[in-house]
C-alpha cells in the first residue's frame, strides 16, 4: 500500500460477475466521491437490470445440480471462507483505507471494523459442517429426517455506513449455508465490496458463487429484489426501502425476506448511575461512526435528579470531540457520507431549534468543504419533536427528561422502531424490568453497543426489521428444511 493511506490505489472499479471484472452492459459509470474533499475518487461501472440478470444467471449456474459449489464438501466451504478471512486480514490496512476514503469514517475506526469483519467470516467458516437436521419419531414404520438445504441464489443489498462489515455480515451466513450471492453495495461505497470480491476470487471460490453489482437502488437494487430467480433477499437500509423490498418480494416470486432497518433507540439513564460514566457511554452510543449507526442511542432519557448535571457534562463531552480529516490520527469524527445525508441532518437540527429544543452544543456544519457536522447536543427535547421521532443518522444527541421506570418504558416503546435499547442503573430489578419490557432486538445493561459480534443475533422488532443478522439464527435465514420420510418394512 502507498505510504500515505490517502493515496491507496483503487484497483477494482468494474462489476464482478462470474469471477471476472466486467463493464456494465450499458457501459455507463458513476462517480464515487470522497466525502472529506467532495472530489471524485474514481468512476465505477454502473450496473442495471441487464447486469443483475447476468449476475443472477451466473449465481444460478453456480448452484445448479452437479456444480462444483453444490457438490463441494461442507468442510471445504469452511476452508474457503477462512481463506477469505485470512486475505482480508492480510490486506487490512489497504481495505480500511478504501473504507475511509469512500465513507469518511476515521482510518483508526475503519481498521477496527475491518478486523471485526475478519472475525465475522471466521465465525461462519466454522459453521459450514455443523449445519444439520434431525431424525423425528413419526407414527408408523417410518424413518423421518430433516435435511437443511441452501435456499439458492440470494440477493443482498447493503448500505454505506459499514460497507465492508455489512458485506461480511451478509456473505458469512449465506456462504455457510451454501447459497450463491449477488450483492449490491450502496452507491456511495462500492469500492470496498469490489475489493472483497477480488479477495474471494483469490481465495478460490468457484465462479458465480459471489457476484457484486454496484449501481443505484431504484435500478440495480430494484432489479435484484424483483428478480424471479432470486430466492431470498437480505437488505440493510432505511425502513422506507424495506417496505419496497417486501412489496417486490410479494409481487414477484414470494422470495424470502430479511430486513435490518432503521432505529430510534432509547438509552435510559437512572439517577443511581455514575453521571460521568453515563456521559461517556451515552456519547459513544450516539457519536460513534458520526451517528451513522442503525442502533445509535438517539433518544437519551435522563432521570430528573441528574438531568441538568448530565446535560452540562454531555455538552462538554460533545465539544471535546475532534472533527476533521478522517485520515488524521487525532480526528475522532470525519465527514458524513454524502451531501444528501448532510442536508438531512442539518434540516433536522433546524427543526429541533424551531420546535424549541435547547442547543447545548454544536448545531451547525463545520467548514464549507466536506460533509462535516458539529457533534450536537439538544436538551429539553420532548417526545413530540421531530428530532425525538425521526432517525437522524448523524451526530445529534437528543436528551429527554423522565421521572419513573413505568413512564420511561412507555415512552421508550412509543415508536414504530425497535432495534436496540440501553439502560444504565445499579438496580438489578430496574434493569431487568426495563430489559424485558422494552420492544427492541438488542438491549444493553450498563453499556451500549457492546457485543455486536458474530456470535449474537442482531435485528429489530416492529418496523426495524424482520429476521436476524449474525449468530446461528442468521444462517437459518438462508436455509430450507426438507423433511424426508422412508417407509420401513417394520417398526423397530
Ligand atoms: O438508505 P437506503 P440511504 C437510514 C438512515 C439514513 C436513511 C437514508 O436514516 O439517513 O436510511 O439512507 C438501496 N430497491 N439508514 O438513502 O436508500 C441503496 O442503493 C432496492 C439506516 O442510504 O435505504 C443502498 O444499497 N434497493 C440503515 C441501500 O438500499 C434500494 C443504513 C440502502 O439505501 C432501493 C442506511 C430500492 N428501491 C440508511 N432504494 C441501517 N439500518 O443501518 C435504495 N436501495
């Protein structure tokens, strides 16, 4: 890699179909921008329906009866996934530099996230030969067993906030189950996924098992979710697009659907918890990855007795966060991913000001080049304000006041989202009552955002999603269960 990671060479800019990098059928390209400089990094081939058709055909051939992939020993599939993990690890700095270049997260954070992605692949590599059915004591002289089979070709559509990690979250369980893949990365961040595709080829995956088609949601993404030969679609992104995906699955071929969508997750802080520690946990919960986290703790509920002290300290904490060039080691927050995201965040900040919330810190854009936003803290936020209801997906902390456990459970749950929640208290009863009552797929007690690793299922209640990523549960999303019964001459 170049000695300055900013100058990392971009080697892969075409669609990856059938183990080859190819131009789009239309020959069209689109620009990938650096959110820190607003300059074009590179032009990338723009996939559309014709390219999705080609990629799905390749993926279908790769899983046809008698194909190398379908007849491969499960243990060998595991070796291939492990090889991919090794290659990712060996190229960690380079791929992390690409993530920072196209996404804007700090280089230090990119490296942490890429190494977590290595762990994800290793976890699923270990699963390939441990996926088994059972024998069932049916009535009559029968031997009945279940067999787990891959669902077939899967379409995967991912967002830009963790470009590499989202690809590994989706590829790991799909490959462990024996499926073949067409991935559409987000239009803002196709480069990391293309790099990963090149590593998959180097690892030795047979052609057609993994295909990557960069392009836009309404064209390439939509073509994938409507495709009649795609048997399952896995999506991470906005709740709005989640609705489109469900609709296309319903109206095309009833493909299976798993969705990991947005959130407005509550972090509830009781007055028996150390305020300084709570401020740190709450800041990490909202400001990590510039607030571009589906499970961001974006509603900070603080009990009345410590409310004022918490707000003062939370503002000081936000003011201390260093915003700047994501490749600079001192930077703790880089730019937001693109202009549309910046504009959305700034307009939501304006709505907070207009609706009477108090700006305790930040509240503005930083500079006029690059999509930088000041870490922002709002106090005196009430449940009816837009900033307390809509997913901002930016570095904006909204602090709400509460008095009782019952009240805060009710308010925490009064949202259509249900991805995550946190509670900080020294009282085990309070913690457990909250954890059991809150409608969320992940709940953290006395921490936030911890243990999102390969082992733990991750997903949402209500309109935050359907199905689970990660953990053993995620593999089930990619499997069919076949029941086979054999008539025997005698029961024994
Ligand atoms: O998401 P989109 P965007 C939330 C967050 C953010 C907002 C908008 O609040 O501010 O969504 O972000 C593809 N058919 N989250 O616009 O549009 C698209 O190309 C098929 C939360 O980036 O949902 C990209 O690959 N695919 C979230 C992916 O969907 C379509 C992470 C996500 O884009 C499509 C990202 C269509 N019609 C945003 N339209 C999380 N859960 O972490 C778009 N896409």
